[in-house]
């Protein structure tokens, strides 16, 4: 068993570690089919071997070539560390600066088997969200971080640690880019080749930026989404007896079961991968499981009648579940579902993100590798069947939304009936959850703010929960708008429920949808608590890239922007640069994430609070920009709520001056002008 000291000592070469290959009993990434030519295979092998001196290349070359042949990528399984992979307390990492130790804490959390979807393939979530491309990159990154000083910056190129470069104390200690492929070559086909060559990587959102905090990260967003969906579509606050049907219990989607319990409804979640379903059941996130559709429907009926709170996992394909719900409707006249969505990894539909209903899980995995073209046809047929069933249910008092996983986009490409007459390019028959449910929340500056207690001590997390609750209660007492108060009340409820439901998986972390004022106030309170010794070690602030300013994604985060700029990525790039200029400890910019490769540009940050006045100043500057950038963009696009928020922020901060849009006025003016 390796130690952290050994892990930070560079690549183990003399002797080479034993090649234990793929570990049995843990989930593994689907076989990739990059379609490399003989010359490209040779290049992929050359690229992998350049991490190693010539005296060991003759040993490594055959096994790397075999990995490429068997799995479509060189993961370097021999170098998967023989250590319990988890987020160790920050003081245990060998380092020259605590900031570097905090980054190592975050990296190892992303690869913790309790957190990561495919840990040996370095995939955190989403089926292909990589932390690194191979294990050599992990070892080198840990080595560089252990040697880093406050006058150096580590530069990461799509998983590859380019090296430590001299910089200033105020500069970021780490700058990450993932998947920055020239736009004309940013296709799925090109990606598969480039990833196999080891020259680019799909970092999803918080996988490749080292900021994932386990499924808790999306539990809060799902709680808010379902609560606000009930308010909008059903006109209710109490979800007792209401049924929410969806799919996915893997990486991020595993949050859905816990969210259903927190909001007090009946959640029925389909999952084809038995290992993923059992993992959530053992963690206590899923109350009951069944592989029988008959039992699933029977249990659903019982829970509806008794208004039970229930999370029920169905081990089977979600299409079969939707079609069975249609059968029940057509034969009994009873619609058994009120709300519905989908959280398959549909951004990656032909490589393990979506499994067709016509095949078993193992049959699908086999066909995916042996005949990708036939597999694609079956996936698209399955998508058409799923949409057909949803459309039938939607004729009743049932409401469906796209959860930003490219489900409706891929269904459209498959020829499913999802068109909305007279709609723009980003609109479908059913809304994105941003368009109808969460868009107004983003426009007011609320988004998935989060923090990690690097001590690893649950008591530190409890202190931060107490501080955050106090900050929000004080803000309400001081007086806020009714719409803001509603969000603050939801957040207070969330913190209390989060502690009770034991949401921590991996690092001691908390997520909280907060606005600019709330984020800054919480950060200041936490920093002061560290200074006073109430919190024992530094705290890392971060957020999901899926946020107010972090992501330009026309089919998700910016789908409710209608001035034509939804397909422009200035906001996310400016956010990345602006965070770096204002004190972020590290910054990341990614191609892909959520809705898929080539469909989105997104970025994130990490900011280490250590109790110093400098840390407080960094937090004030950076967090203010990190929110106001996106609110200002939404204001300029014509969003009234964003307009009100940015005007209020300018009144409170004389340093902020934003260009405000004028009302264009009467449509007749435009029509007459165009007739000239």
C-alpha cells in the first residue's frame, strides 16, 4: 500500500509497480471505438510512452498497445495507485504551501471510488468526465503540487501537467484547460480520436476542474428544480402523494433519489446498471429497489394512495417504465405520474450514456464495441419510443422537462416528435429546466455555490452550516425582495435537511444555491471562523460550472437567452479570465460538459480561504465578479429580473458600471423599418 509521501514522489519506475490490470468488482468505463488508423495507433502509443524513460518502454509498450486494442484508450492501469483513494485531511499531504495540499485533497476526492463513476478509468461522472487522461498524469500532477511554491503556477493541458512556471503570489496557483479544440474540429468523431491519441480530454464540468463533491452537488439543484416545478406546473407547495419519474442513478443522476425524499414526493428512478443502483441503495440514497415492472407499479400505487415519501429504484430501462405507465393510463384511465424528466448521460448517447430498450445492459455494452452503427440505430429508435410514451402521458395532467443532458436534442436528431412550432433553435416541445424552472433563479444571481472543509472533520462542516444559516437569516431580517426571500428560505430548509439526510459522500462538502450577497457574506463568515480557530483548516470555495456566469450552453444554461447570443461563449471565457485576475486559487475552462462535446463552453474556479485578510479580499472581489458577470449578460439580453438585480448592485457598489439596454418599444416600429 502506497503512502501519500510516495504518491507525491513522482512516477514509480524503479522498480515498476506490478501490473494488476483492471480491477474486478468495480464499475468500468465502456469500451471506446475511436477508429484509429495504424499510423494513429502508433502515434497514440508514442504519446503514452513519452512519459517514461527508454529503459522501461520495452516493458510498457506491449501492455499499452493491448489497452488501446481492448479498451480504445491507454489508461496505464499498471500505474493505478495502490492506496485508499480518498480526500485525506489537508495536513497529511507533503507540500510547500497549504494551497497545493488543498488542491490534492480535491483531486483525490474526484477519484474516490465512493464518488467516482469509473475510478480506474479516472472518470468522475457523466460516463466520460475525466479527471486525467491517464495515470501517469495523475502521478506527475501530485509530484508538481508537492513541490509548488507561492511563486509558481501549474499549467494543465487537458489532463497533461505541462509544468510549473514562475508567477506572482497573487496569480492562480493552477490554470486548467480541457478540450480546447479548434471549433471546426470539435466534433464527436474527432474527439474520440484525439482522446485516444492522449492529446485532449473531456473534463465534463467539475471532474476536470477538481471541484466535484459527489452527488450532493446535484441533489440541491434537483430539490430546487422539483420544488419550483411543482409550484409552476401543479400550483402546489406540498408534494405529498405526487409522483416524479426519471432515469439514472449513476454519477450526478444518483442524486435524484435523495432529492425526491427531501421534497417529500414519490420518486421512481430507472437504472440499467445494477452496480450503480446497488451503490445508491447501500449508501442509503435509495429506499427500495425492484427489477419487476409489476412490483414497481404496485408499489407506486400504494405510495400514492398513502401519500408516502418514497424513492424507488427500478432496475430496468426507463423506456419500458414510460411505456408501462402509458399502458396503465390506456387500460385504467389513471395517469400515475405527475412530473417527469431524464438524467441519462445523453450528451454521450452512443458510448454508454444511453442504453437502448431493445437490449440488456450486457448485450448493449457488447454491441456498442462490436458494431457501433447498429448500436446507434437502436439508441435512436429507443429515443423515439421514449418520446412517444412521454407525449401520450403529456396529454393528461403530466409535465415533463429536459434536465440539460441533451435528451431532447438527441431525440430531435433521432427523429422523435419533439418539435415546437414557430420556436427558435433552442426550444422544443418540452422546456429545458433552465427555460421554465431555474432560469429566473439564475437571472437573480442564484446558483450552485459550494465549499469543502479540507480538515475532513464533520464538525468543521457543521460550523459552516451554522454560519451559512445565520447569514441567510440575518439577510431576511434586514429585508429582501419576496422572490429573493423565497430562495433564502429554500436554502435554509436545504441546509437543515442536508445535515439530517447525511448527504456527504467523499469530502466534507456543502452546496448551497446563493446569490452574490449571500456568497460573499458566507465566504467572509467562514474565513473569519478559520482565523478564530472555530474551523481547523482551510476551506475551498467553488461552484458547479453550471451557474449564473460559468457556462455558455444554448441547450441548457443560456437556453433562456433570446437575443441571438445563446450560441456565443464570451461570458464563460470572460468569467475564466476575470476569476484569475481577481484572486482565484485555480481556474478552469472546458469544452463540453452537461450537453456534450462541442455544445458548450464552461469554466470554474477554486478559492482557498485560510483565515487571512488577503483571503477575505480575494473572496469579496472574485465572488462579486463571478456572479455579476452573468447577471449583467442576462440583463443586456432583456431579462427584467436580471435588470433589476444589476441596477440594485450598481447602487450598492460605485465601482460597478454596466451598460443597460433601452426598451426598443413598439413592434410596429421594427416592422415599418424593415419594409423601407
